[in-house]
């Protein structure tokens, strides 16, 4: 039992000892190197998701622009190239994306971008005003019931 405890303790200590770069005098201390970068799959997936949200944001901005057809046409390249072009045109957004990638907060940034896109959508709906909704055509009730999975006979009995 003592042997397994020692082995487990040595494994934990080994990861710390790998980072030791220098041992100073008694008046100083131990200097550690920077931790290795996180190259995990989850982090890479978060980075990809952030860049994908940037691509979608570029599409929303291009659609809303006065020269939207031209700008949307420019986005008809592979997604990576479109994102790089968008970030080159928007240096502030590039800095924001790079800060989030370095800090490992891509998932938080994606949530922030989605919230911002929803606010843009709500603002566009408010600009348009209330669009009167059409009443559903009663002749197609059987289709809606079939989509819900309720047979017409049972729906007739429920009325």
C-alpha cells in the first residue's frame, strides 16, 4: 500500500519537476517554466466553433449591408478563407477572437456572439414593425394534425 501511494505521489511530482527550470539560492526560490499549451480536442473544437460563429456573423452583416449581393458573393469561398478575410477587414474583431483563443474562453465568446446575433435579429424585427399574421387555412387542419401524430378520428372526438 505504501508502495502504490509512493508511485502515485511520484507521478504527481514528476509533472511539477518537469517544469523546474532553475533552483536559486536560499534567498531565492524555484523558477517554473510556462505550462504546455492545451492541445486537447475540446479546445480545438471550441476554437472551430468560434470561427464558425464569426463566419455566420459575417453573413448576417453582409446580408444587412446595402451592397449585400456583392458581399455575400465574396463569402462564397471556403469558410476558413472567408473568416480570415472578415477578420482582416475588422481588426478589432480579430483581436477579440485572438484574446479568447489565447485565454481558452472560446465557448463563452460563442455564447456572447449568439446573444449579439439574437439582439440584431430582434432589432431588425422591431424596425420592420408588427407584420400581421395570417390566420391558418382551416382546409389544412388535417395536415397539422397528421404532423402532430393525432389521427383525424381522435381529433374529431376531442372537439
